[in-house]
């Protein structure tokens, strides 16, 4: 706890199912958590975290809010990009907004968050970056061309950035969840999906947050450029 207490961790999408579980896990582990939300702070009210509000799609706003927070409160030790949306449909039926919104939040949001924070982390010569991708970004999913593209793009960005930052003692990794019990999978037909999962169940958000906490720890200081999938044997 004492080792973590001075380490500031920014968690984006912290009001969502996986993001909130990560913020709660890190806060209870002693980290100083800065929890991002866009429209709904209510799920975060019971947590011991600091709140930051901004729209991930607004690059100028992201840069302004993050830069101000760093100047006033100190450099981030870690960044966890957990914000994500889906807008599923057969590829011919996808609208321009279906494509742009998913790419903007899931992939461009990674750039909008990490870019303004990275030089202070480089100067500190220490840090952790964890991006929440998806099994869809590894194997692709029918009806999720936009979502799969955004999550695969995250994996590519992580692998390249990890090489750039390794000499600064900053690790960069991906966690790629399978089906996790959140609002995002409420319309998934479980009678069809469950037989494809060897463990025959849906994952819990805390089963993702535990991996994230490990990747932020000193025990993971030699782990970088990796994709760790939490999927019950789905792939």
C-alpha cells in the first residue's frame, strides 16, 4: 500500500463495468486513482478516487484537461485506457456514425489520452500503460467489423509504443477480455455463445481488473509488448 500511495493512475471509462472494476481494484490497492468519465459520474461516487470529466472524442479537450491535471497534481505513473463502445451490425448496414464513433472512442481515444501524458512519464523514466482491447481485436467477430478494427488497432499501437518506451522503463501492454458481465453484452444470445466458451460461463469484471493491477505492479516490470487475453478459453 505504501509503495503504491504516491503513484497516480489515470483510468479512462471508469464509469463503465470493466473500467469501474479497475478503478475500484487500484484504489483499494493503495494507488491514487484519477477516474475519467464523460456523462455519468454516479457509478464512481462510492469510490475513493479523483474524478476527471472530458469527452474522449474531443482531442483539444483531452489535451487541456490532462495537461492541467498533470501540472497541478503531478505526472501519471500509469494509464489504463478502459473506455470503449460498440455499435454492431453487418458491414453493409454500418452507417458512417457507427464506424466513426467506435473508431474515435476505442482507438483515437488511446492517442488523445496517452499523447499529452507521455512526455512527463518519459522524463520520470518510469510508468505503466495498459490498454483494454478485446478478443474481437485478436480474431475478429462477425457483425463487429468496426469494433474489431478498433481493438486490433489498439494492439498494434501498444506493440509499437512498447518498443519506443522500453528504454525509459515504461511498459506498455494490452489486456484483451472475452465476454465479461457488463452492460455491453446484454443483448448477446447466451444460448449460442456459452457453448463456445470452454469454461461455460461469462467472465467477471474483477477477473480483468486483477490482471491490470498485476501489470501495474513492480512484479510486472519486465513484461511489455504483450497481449494477455482473459476469455475462459474462448480462443
